C-alpha cells in the first residue's frame, strides 16, 4: 500500500507519505497528531484534500484522477477503538454482516451459516452467537469485531487503538492472540497506538508521527535501539533527554545535566540532543573503580511500583536537571554513582 495525502486540520496540515509492503506497520504518536485521521482517510471515512492512496490491486483515492472509492468498495477492514458493533445485532448477525459486506456474489443462507460457525470457532466465541454486544465483555466484543472484519475478506486491516478499552490483564492476552492473527494475515495491517509496548510487540515496522507528519519510519526493533531523533526517542520511552554539543570526535557535553559523556561511535555534525534510557544506568558503589561516563548522584526521590523502582536524581558534582533511573524492585539501596555504557548512549537530532 502507498499513501501520500494532505489534509488541512484545525491546528496543522496533515502530510502523510509512506509505503507498506505487507506485514504490520505501527503508527506511534501522541494524541491528536493525526494517527486516527490517517486510518479514516485510508478507509474512506474521511476524504483528504489531495494526494493518492493505492494498494497493489487498485487505487482507493486519487485527487487528480477524481477517484474516491466508497468505504464498502475498498476491501479495508477497520477496527474502531470502541469496536463499533451493531448494537441491535447478535454476535452471529454481526459476523454475517461482514460476510455479506465483503462479497458481491450471492451467498446461500446455508453457506453463510457455515462461515459464521467457522469464524465463531476461530475467534473463540462459542456459546455467544445469540448474545448482543451489551451482553459481552470487552474481550468478547473485540473478538466479535475482529471476526466480522476477517469475515469480510479485507486486503488491508486498520486497527485503531485496539486495546484501549481493555483492562491490563485482558490487554496482554489479546495482544498475544492478535499477534498470531496479524502474522497469518496475507494483506497489510496498520496499527495506531500511543502505547510503545503494543507497537513493539506487534509491528514489524514503526512510523513516528507528530503534527500530522511522519518523522521517521524503520524496523521496529532498530528504531527502539537507535531512534536518531529526539521525538522518536521520547515516544519510544526514553526518559532522559538533554541538549548536547560536540566536544571532540567521541565526546559530547550534555548541557542540561552538566555531564561530559564518551561515546563509541563518531558523533554526527547534526547532533543536538543526547538520550539515556532509564534502564541503562549501571549502579556503582563508592569503592567501585572509576571510569568513563561516571556520574556521582544526588538522589531526589524514589518511586516504587509493584515490580521495579524509579530513582530520580541529579548530577551530584554539578547539579542541574533531574534524571531517571529504573532499578529492579529488589534493590535495597540507592547507588552512590552510576555509569553509562558508551554503546547505550543515544545520539539524537532535533
């Protein structure tokens, strides 16, 4: 699928330009950045001001050629945040509507019921086919909505915040289930989320979006390992980002922390920020040997969660902005100093 569209919105102009060749693309960005608007444009719910949307098989939208296919003619399955099941239809009838909507040829009642039973089995909805949406749990509603989408035989699947309505336990269970279905889907899938963990688990590639523009798009694991961009680093969970300037070929000065850092790679000329992930600080005690990238810390606060703790601290020798360090819950002390592996330092553009 190729998407190249523009649309004037209230606070900015959406200008999306990307391609996906099968597999699963994640769109990661803050609320209001244009993620859902991009999906609605692909689905035909919203019409862009200009541009083109095309799959390998057909053009869905082309402003110059005056093409704008109806949503029902696009072969695009759209999972809305609230699942958008028909409230006056049972599970069986919702799935049947997908079967009818996805095929132009006449289908016998017997054949439809065979397919409905197939999707009920596939999506673990046994015993629920005569239930209405308001009688279902969040997970059952999501399974029904997905069954309806798959029953329509889509060529493209769009999932808009697919787990936002689920509690944390059910969310993880459904992520595992959906990952398997997405992997076996022959078309391309696009997942929109502001949850980096969802994107990391489910998507082959990730695109970072801000103010309606895709800033960067690359392999998901590589993006998290080396985001290159300040916004991408922040959206992939980096808690510590400082303005930076180059001191020498392998040394930078983190201005907001008053810390000089050594890196193992050549520093790009366009460097403007440096990042350290909260899990990448190595705790040391006073008797541990000195070395490069050593920071003596002045603790401010320790915040505990069920399985880890966060230590907020400043540079003890020359206090400046606060830094974040994550430790396992079992740690019973706050270290005197920390070290950062030169390989783990993120060199970022603005």
